[in-house]
C-alpha cells in the first residue's frame, strides 16, 4: 500500500490542537442525536449543515476491528486494529489486510489471539460483509517480533501480502528473521484454496527496511516496491543506500526466490510507494525522491526534487526501466509526492499530493500543470498512458493551511476511478474539501474521503467518513457495478473510544490512541438524491421523486425524450402531457416543435400567429418562421417574401415597389410630385435618392450630397459620367465636372483631380490644374516646375532670354536677384546680364565682381593693373601693390621660392634640399640648434648636449671608433680598426662592439693580439709578451726554454732539435769556454739568487697581472666601480694642473670632435668638451 501512511499519521498527531476534546461514550439512536452527543460544541444549525452536506453514498454495510470492550483499554494497554488495504476478487469477495495487537474483536467475525506484539493478518469477507476466513502471522516462543501488512494482491495461487516485521515471524511453516531489532521487508503467499501459507520471503539489513506495495502477475510471481537504508541484502545480492533511504523494486518468483532487484536513490530519503501492472505485466512504480537521483535505472535523468518530486516509472518483466516521468512541486521549495497507482481504461492513474503547483513533466517539457490553493496541500489524480505521455490531471481544493492527500486508487467496471485519502484544515468546528463542484463539510480534525472521477478526469461524486478526531481511508476497491468498498482507520489519537460516521451510518469504537480498523461498503449515489446509482433512474441527476412520465428506464430529469414522442427534449416545446406518440409524423406536428397539433399546438405552422388569426394556416402554407415587421409587414400571418403580394399596403405590387416594407407612411399614393423617379418610395420620407441616380440626396447629417437631387432620370452616377460624384450628369447638367471651382470651359484639367478647390494656394496660375499633382508648370511661365527656381512665382509672363537671362524661371524684372545665375547678386554684379552657366568663386572670379575672369574681366584682382600687365593677377582685394601688381605677401624677398606670406625666414633663404616643410627656413629636425645641412647626427635626443658636429655627448659618441655608440657598446675600449684589420683571425661582434683580439683567453694578462704565447699557464710567472719561463728562448736559438736541452747556446750557433750546438754535444760544455770550476760557481750563485729574484718577480708580475686582468674583465662586464670622489677629484685636479703630461698618458685620448677622454686607475672614463672647463664622469 502506501508507505507514506506512517508519515500522514505522524502529521496528524501534531495537527489536532482543539481545546474542547472530551470523552465520547458509545452512541446509539438516530443520526442527529448521535452527532449532537459526539460534538456538544456544535449548535443545531451546524449539526444540520454537517448532516445535509456530508452524505454522498448509500451504505450497504460496514465492519470494523476494534478493542474488545470487555478488555482493559488505556495507557500502557493498546488494543487496536490497523486495516491498510482492501481489494476484491473475481467473484466480488473482499480481501483486507493489515495488523492488530492486544485484545481485539471484528464485527460478527473473528476474535484473534491476544498478542502484545503487532500481528499481520489477511482476511476475506463476502460481498455482503460476511466473514469467510481470517489468517495471521505467528511468533516462535522466543520471539518478540512485530509484523504489519501494507498491501494485498491477488495472484493465480492465492493472495500475496507485503509489509514489514521485526525479530522472527512465521507464516504457517515458513519463517522470516531479521538480523537486528530494526524492521525488514517481507512478502508472503496465502493459498486460499488450500487454506495454507505457501511461502514467505524477506530482505533487508541492519536499518529499517519496508515493503510498501506489491502486484501479483499472472504467471505466479509478484513485484514488490519499498525503501531500505544502509547495506541491505536482497537474496544473494546486496545494495547500499546513497544517503538516507533508497528505493527498490524486485520480483519474487512463485517459489519465493528473488528473481531480480533494482535499487536506486540519492543523498536524501527516497521512497517507492506503490506498484501496479498492466495487461502484459509491465510494472508501473510510483514514489518520491529528494534532490537528484544520479543513478536512476537506465540513465533516466529526472529534474531535481524541490525538496521532493513524485515520479512514475515503467519497468518490464525483466527489470528493465523503459521510461520515467517526474512530478515537480511549486517553485518556492514545495514538494510533490506520488503515493498511489492503479491501471485501467488502458491508462495508468497516479495519485498523491502537492503544494503550490504541480508540473507533470515529460523530459525537459511540462505536459500538464496544476495550480494549487494558496498555502495548502492539494490531492491530485493524473492519467498517463503506457508510452509515458501525460493525459490529464485533476486536483482537490481546500482553504489555506488545509491538506488533502490520496492514499489509494481503483478503476471500476464502467471506467470510473475511485480515490481514497485524507483531508484536514485548521478549523476547529469542521473540515472542508472540494472535488470539482462537490463540497464535503465534515467533522473537525483529519477525515477520510472516497471520491470518483470519470475516465476524463472530471470529479463525479465524493463522500467522507470520520468522527471526533483523526480518521483516514487507506484503501479502495470496487465491489461490482456502482458499489465501492474502502478500508482504513478511525478514532485515532483519542484517549477514549468515539463514534464515527460513514455516510449516514455511525460506528463506535473503544480503542485507545491507535484507533480501530474499518471496512465500509456503499453504493455510489453520484447525484446525492439518496437513491443509489444502481437503483436510480437518473444516477447523475438529483431526482428524489424518480418521476418518469413515459414509464421507461430513465427518469424524466435525465431522459432525453421524457414524453417519448421521438423528439429530443432539447428541441421539444411540449414535454407532455401527450406521451408515447410519433412526433416525426408530419401530419401530427407540422412545424416539428414537439407539440401535437390536435391537442397541444395553437400555432400549427409555427409562424408566431395564432391559428385563429392566421390568414395562411393551411397545410400548403409556409411553416417554421416567425412573423414580424421584417417578414410580415401587415402581420396577417402570410410571409411577405412568398405569400403576400403587397407587403406595405401602398397598392403598388411588391415586384414594382422599391419600398415594399419601408417603415414610414404606409398609406400614400405614388405621383410625380411625391415620387420623382416613380420607384414607389415617397420623396419626402421614404426615398433617399429622388432621381434614382445612385447618389443619396443628403448624408446622415442632413448635408446635401446630390447637387441635382431631382434632375435627369434613367441614369446612374459613375466615375465616367459623373466624375465628381455630385449627382449632376457631366454631359448636360454639370458645368464644373471635377468640382474644383474652375468652370469647364476655362479648366485645363476639367477631368482632373477631385475633392479640391482652385485657390491661389492650390492653383497658382488658376488654370484648374492642382499644383500638387496635376500642374507641371504652376506659374504658367512656360518652364516646367522641375527646372523652375521660382515654380510658384509671378504669373502672366513667359520665360525668354530677354525676360529671364539665366532661364531659371524667375522673372528678371521682379523676381530674380541674380539675373545671370553666377551667385553674385545683381546689386553687386559688375556684369549682371553677362555670361551664364557658371558660378562665381575665387578660382574663376578673383575679385568677386560677377564678371568671369577668363571671358569678361580685364582686371581679375581689381588692383588697377590689367591682367596682361599684372605680375600677380590674384592679389587680394584692397591690398597695396607694387609696380608689378604684387602685394607684400606675394613677393619673395630672399629668393628661396617661398613667398613672404608663407616664409618664416623672410630674409634668410633656406638651404636647398633642407626645407622639407616649405616654411622658408632650413630644417633642424632634431631641434639641437644645428641645422640639418651641417648636423652629422640628425636624431639627437631632445635636451642632450651636442658637440660641434651636432652629435650628443651621451648617446651618439663612439670613443673607441668601432661603429657601436658607447651607450650600446659592451666593450668601450675596443682596439682601433687598423689593429683589428691586422689581425683578421679574431672575430668582431658588431652588435655589442667587442673584438675577440681584446680578450685574454689564457688569462695571462696579455690581450690575444699582443700575446706572443697564447697558451700560457696563468698560474706560472708570466714574462713580457705573455710567456712563461718555459716558453721564453733566453739563448735565442729558436728553442723554448722548456724544450731547450742546452739553454746557454752561443748566439749564431747551429743547434739541433734539442737546442744544442754540435760543440755542446761533443764537449759537454757551452761555447763560452768556462772552466768546470767557473761553471760550478755560477751554478751555485744562481741556485742562491734565483729563488729570491723569482719570489720578488712573481709577486710584482702577479700583482700587475691581477690588476690588468680585473680591469679588462670589469670593462667586459660593465661593472667598473667609480673611484672614490676625493681620489677622482685629486686625479682630475692633478691632470688639470699638469695638462702638459696628458699627451704622454696612455689612458688619455682626444676624439675626432675634440672631446678629451681619460680613464682613471679604477677604469672609469672622464670627458671634457671644448666648451667645458671641468671634467665630467661618463655615465
């Protein structure tokens, strides 16, 4: 059944806050007295309203399961029955299921074993309410288990029930057990024919798990849906919920095994609440989910719940999801729940509740929408076909803060959908709900309802049940045609028993808090007339007296032909008293109005004229028309169109009368004086066109339309014969055919535009042609308007060369202020009637005197010098000129080709080729104060000091002359070009200004180009020329000391490869002839002096090498530190005081611009230009 019942009941516990709750004893007697006792706070009028408004069906029987009145009922002692579902069988038997606990009894039926634990049961009653059998679950002696059955379904082997249990519970010989104290889900099969439990199967885990709905198949299996939490086992398979509770659907086969399972859910609580199968055993699952369920089977992505959405999914017998559709609640965080489902009429019906609004979606589109009541929760029922397309949706209605919810659905034999549910609101005296136009006014607190819709979603009937406190209908089924059975609980949350009404029948219970279960069978009374639909001759129309004048099976109020005359009552003007006659026989009812002519009809031909006054009432007369002034002017019952020959009684036959039924002056005689055109219409009031020319005499305001109202006859005004439509025939009546005010004999456009008058504003030359669109020469001067500069000018003249020199259409004598059209007004034009076809400008009329310079003007600039003798014919007006006719600005004083007015250096001629801007001055592009013709460096930065050649001291100098300016030179002391040319083996880097010959590759303190021994070991003593002692040749024999076996060979001696002469080889001594003693003495002296001299030499040489190496490396790195200020100044001061010695200083040089350069001991450069008194450090 619906898993959300426990949620509804929990809500009910908090909702009921009525302050007048009192005990309610068992009630007997009539309905009014029972209501008065049950609700002492209500007055008589309120009781009457409730009694009259509530009944919607006729009760057949009602059974309940309740606490045994003889048992102890009260705190700590719970005796209650919960009936959760009701279904019917093919022989109209009734199956109910649910649970009980304690000492309970069932009306005229079983008294099951008293158990403290809740015990599941399933039972059968016949269609009249008699008990057939009653079966329950059982407990082993060591079990404290509870069990409750939510839903029942009929299969080929018997009835299946499903629900939840705890601990160990048995169904016959079949036992199910939970692992811990939480609930697990179960399904059990009771074999009705054998009277035994065939099987029981369970599933679940260490948290609460439930079976909410089940649907049996024709092949013996059953689908079950529900919810689970945590890790749960479904047969051999296990599933773990994503967050709170997740949903599942599974199939249990006929042997009790779980054939397959599908489980899904999101991070919050999700629930599958019901399942039904169609004719080919596809399952349809409904429920609700929170947020998004990411792993929806078959990747069916549904919109996110807000917070809860309802859904319906189609699943085939193999567990494959074929489609899923969702139901979204209101946009303001409102929910929609799908709680019930059934199948019938080829469609699936879904029921539940929603708040705000409900969108029934198909993917991303909304197929159907419902808008709910403000601040209310409404119940809904929706139809969806088996392909997943929503068909319709209907809802209940209630007041703000009210709640309505659907708990079960069932389709009846005639396709009607029965709906069960619950409703309540905040009113302490009654509870209201509406189903379409049907209103239920019930007792306060929660009430149960049963309602019906047709297959198109229209509410047909509704009824309610309940008592003083909370009541709910949980299941509904059909018990044959027109008979509904519903089940549920009543008198919930009361500390004492109470009475509840079921339609017009009351039932009392003794249960404490948990209420009693009921089964209520009633015959539907759709029209509320107190007669069951099965017995009602008008089941949909309230007809308490059941009147039926023709004695057929339909009452008069719903009989389409109550008098059985064969004519539908909608068209029948006489529904009785005559009955059972054949209206379609023409002779009996000639006008077909349903009134028999012989005794019911006093107007047989149906013309509105009584037969006694009708001049045309014979059978051959016209029938079925209504006499009026429009069709029977003289009201004689004869239709004017085909029966009356003189409709207006003017003695003129209608065939000749143009006013045969005119509503004026019906008594007059046509003549020349009152009917000018002889058309039978009185000129004075009937005839709107006296001469019948098609032009009405006057308009609706009484203004004249026809200027010849009684003129020529036998003609019709048209645009051909009466072009201005004034009713006067153009050929012989109208003197102004186009009605422009110009008589035809002077009108140049007498067949022209209409609806205008010739005035000076509209017809300048008065020729009868409208200037706007007819006249192409508005002033009649012979010049077309398109060429006429004065199109609306003087009239009565013609444009010629003598009257209009420039031919512009403006008369020279009075209109034209520029007769020759040269744009110089005549009063300032020295040639006013001169050359035409030109316009004066500075190019063709320099002095602007209106005379064309080339053809008319002898002195173009009007300076007093005729053009043939004027050296400057374009002198500005009034400017003084010289003897050549030139003004001061036109002269070129310095003869550089730029006239004085444009020359910025009037008296100094610009150097040819160096005046690019033609301003008459030699350019100085870099603005360094040196003109470009003598400036060697044209791009000197702004503000930088320059030398005499125009080159900046900072950015344009190249002290070492290597072609790379110092600011970009990585090696500012590069050797000069002649040295580099002499040593081409060393590469020069033209980008950074560095030459490899200046490097010291072996680190011996000598630049490469000066190094005699380029491969020296810098760790040894380096001698002059960059050589170590071993690399030198002290005896000059061509063999280096390191390779010379005879180091003191005499000069000029021939030596071998070892550096020894032949004599040294043969004598074993040098050629000096020293004695052995001498040699030993010298060697000894050398042995003593060499270490001393070598030590001193090494120290000096290495210090010098180090200084030189560091200087060169610093130059290469560009990291030379500035000397201490006082040292630099001292050095410079000494240099200043002893300039005569600078020429001998290798660190002093003068460049080609005369700038002095000097490098101090810290490798820092200083410079002094010829204009400077003091030295400055080069940055």
